[in-house]
């Protein structure tokens, strides 16, 4: 009897092992393309001593450089950003982050306030698949799912990706058990340039009001920060597209005033920052390249330093050693991208060729 039980247990464990291995093999690796898919998971391997946490969409992970904040101001920071990160995802990522550390300042980019409902499974996956299993992840899944999605597929991704057999490449086998670090504390570097050739005008909308769901999660975020003695800063990053309506801006200004928060629309300070849309964007104005990100970060860092108690951590030898390695990686990638641009004319190993707005 005992022998049969042991055989059944062994068979069950073997089956589970095979399923785990299959799941690791079939899940997308996001190494050679769509690097955004690795951003959320990379955080968990970090030394979690960050004074500033950035949350939001591509307007944070493409436009802000934590390395620049460290080099110029001695501020430790991390970007918990992901592609088209919706505000409820941002909120639950903040909850998730507070399980590991409590920053002094949280900076939220407000572009996603325009979305009141879930948008697309592909973007959900780029955020949710990388989160470790936790109560915040479960709640984020529930808040994000499209009508045709199944909750279980986020808990057992094999059920979603089982059909990827025909898409498997050498990369899927190579990165089954580990992933290369692709970001710099959540910042995705691009040094190539594609200037703004057209500044899009916003199409007339039937209703400019942000939805109740978006406001609900912004209020939750505000409350969570206040409960934890964290300063919440709202920003609109200086990307010219997607279009940011004045009617939207007025609503955020009013919300910030009512809740005694700082809100800065950096589109109004482009000249002061020194951003040149001919040289500081890699895709026609959606995202900053390295040059633009460093300019914006330098300006933002000065504001944070002046307004909040963020001491210069470069005096800490232990942290300096940690961040020196980060700086070495940062400048090594910059040099590698320089070489790729010279050899191929585009960044072959760093995502898709940039497209300008007018080409989309």
C-alpha cells in the first residue's frame, strides 16, 4: 500500500516538474524583441533601497534615467514601469513594491488616466506575467482582464502559451532558467534618433472627463502614499504623443490642488529643460532617447532634490559600490549601441527599428 502511494506521489511530482519545465520553455523571453516584457520581473533581483520609485507607462521607463539621478544627485531610484501600464496596474505594483521597501517619494506619470477600462491582453501580459505571486498580483489580474480572458491563465501561463511550439527559437531554450538584465533600474536605453517631423493635433473627443475607475485608483494611490508617509508626485512626461489635452491637464491640476499634491506638466517646460525634438527622441516624439532622458532626468532630479528630503547617498561607500556596477553596465550598453548604430545603421539587438508618428 505504501509503495503504491509513493509511486503515485512520485508520478505526480514528475508530472508537475514536466509542466513547470514546459511553462518555462513556452513563456516569451523578451530578450531580442519587446524588452518591455522583462521590466517588471527585473525589480525582484534588486537591492531594494530606493528613495524614489517611479510608476507608470513608457513615459517613465523610456524618459527617466535612474543612473543620471545617482550620478548627479546621489538619489537612489527604480522605475516600476511597463508598456501601456494602466492606473490600476500602477496601484497594485505600488502595493507590491511596499512589500519590499518604503521609498520617500513615489512619482506617477498620469497619461494612463485616459483609460477607464482594460485595453488589451498583450499589454496586460507585459505587466502581469512579470509580477511575483502575491495578493497585489491577484487583484491586478482581476482588475485588468478582458472579457474573453481566463483568470487561471495568469496563474498558470502554460495554459496561455501552450501553442507557442511553432514559435520556439534558440532563445527560448537559452533563457529557460535565467534572463539577462536589460534595463538600468527599470530604464530602457535607446541612443538612436528619429526626430519629430509632425506634432499631432488632438482629435476632438466626445467627453474629456477622466472615468470613475481611473479616479478611484488615483485616490487609492493617494491614500496609500499618505498612510505610509510617502510623498506622491504627479507628472506628465515631455513626450509630444500621445496627445495630452488641456482639459485633461486641468483635471489633474484640480485633483492635485484638492489633495495637496505636487503636479508638474513637463510639456510646459521643454525649453527650460533643453529638450530638442530633433535630437532627443528615437521614434518621432513618443519616447525620449538617451540624450532626452538624461536632460529630463537632470531637470526632474533638481526639483526632487529641492522639494524633498533626499540626501546625497554617494557618501555611502556600500551604495557607491553597488551603483558603480550599475554605471559600468550603463556606459557599456551605451558604447555597444554606438557600435551597432555605426555597423548597421539601427539598433539591431535593442528592439524594433524606430518608427515616427507619421509612419504608424
